[in-house]
């Protein structure tokens, strides 16, 4: 009796191992995405083509070989993910394809790496909200839509949904724009912000301090706490003492999760700016880090925002029209 129970337990463990191996994990970067497949007995280019919904020539090309050479048992193959066999539409169905979250990887970065799949699609497929990701969690980034074959039809475990990253009091090092730094022009009546050193973040280029024309200096407001909206209300007396601007803005790369940051030419560092998209009424609150670098690409801009705010403002454009409100 005990021997039988032990045998059943062993079989259960083996079955769990097989299922884990059958998980489809997306590899590579857009547009050259693929999944791995280990060649089993009786498989060839044509059977794998039917299984995964791609042509035999596409499989051979992805693996730098030819159809004439055939396949060897145990070979590790790259199976290309194309528009014919891989769907990232909101209502997609089929076999889920996963991505393992790397350290400090953001939801926006995952989207860019996987064909710029809409962030809302990723949230919907994985049943979570927000932008925070946890290292080593698994995200569904699309669905293999080919039918039939054994490898594709195999049971796929559902990894735990990605847990939101824990909120921090303040980022240890605040993100800055990925732009070369040059002196920035000063608007009439602008206040000079006192320069301070900026630490480098991964995938970012720290900007050198910007020298502005002499102007009256005032202490920069201190933004404390997790809620920038509360700080904004304190600084502007609930909007009663606020300066307003309208004009074009754009984005800079940032690793910040759950908070937004801005470059602005007149508001002192630490000021919280309310940014509104007048096309849809959506608004966010961003903390000023520095002035906008003086360069041709930034001509005429009134603000640059960390790219995490792009989804929150509902904008898909490189440049966007916005309304700003901040402490006078």
C-alpha cells in the first residue's frame, strides 16, 4: 500500500516537471521574437511547421540551416513568432506565451520589447493593474494561435500574476532625461533653481547641471510623501495660487515605477506640476527634476515627462499638447 502511494507521488512530480517544461516563453526582441522547441522522435520541419503555424522554410531560416539537412533528435530550435502564429490583440486566445520579468524591468520596457503590445492588454491578460512588476514573475505577452500540435496543445501552467512592486518613500536616485545637456534659455521672470548633483540610473544618461541667467532665487519646495497630488495641493493652496501654461511636451526614458517626473524651465526643482491632457481630461502630477536641455529637438517645449506618464495621460504621440499648473 505504501509502495503504491509512493509511486503515485513520483508520477505526480514527474507530471508537474513536464508541464513546467511545456511553458512557452518568448525570447529575443522585436521584431525577431521566438520560442524554443526541443526536437522529439518523429518530428521534422514539416510537422513542426504545422504544429506552430509557420512554414518549414521559416523554421530553417531562423536556425541558420536548410531543409535538406533535416533535424536531429534533441536539437534545440528557435520557432519564430510572426503575425501568422502570434496574436497580441486584446481578445486574443490560444496558448499563452510568457515573459520572465528581469530586475528593474518596467511594464513600458516589456511593451517595447514585445512589438509595443498595448500596456492595457498585458494588464488584462495577467489580471492586474498599475505599472509595477516583480523580478522573476511571469507575464503573458501574447498568444500562440496555431492549432493542433502536441507541443502547443500541452498543458501550460499559469504562473502567479505579477505582484506590484512595493512603493518606496522616494526613489533613491531620481530619473533624468536621456538627452545631452546644453545651457537652457531663461524665460522672462523665471526663477533660478539651485543646481544639485544627479546620480546615474540604468538605461539613462545623467544631464550636467544647467547654467541659467542670474535671477532671484527662492527655496525649492520639498516634496515629501508618496502622493504628489497632496504635495501639489499644499504648494498651490489647492490650486488657488497656481501658474498656468499651455503648449507642447514630450517624453524622456525613466525607470521610475508609480511616480512621474518632469523637466521644466521655470518651476524650481522639487515643485509638483499638474499636467493635463485637454483632449481627454486625464491628468497626472509630476515632480520637477531640472530644466529642459537647450537643443534643437527641445525647441518650443514647455515640459518633458518621464515615459511612465504616457499611458496615464492616454497619449501615444511622441509630442503632445498639454496644460500645466504649478506653484507661482
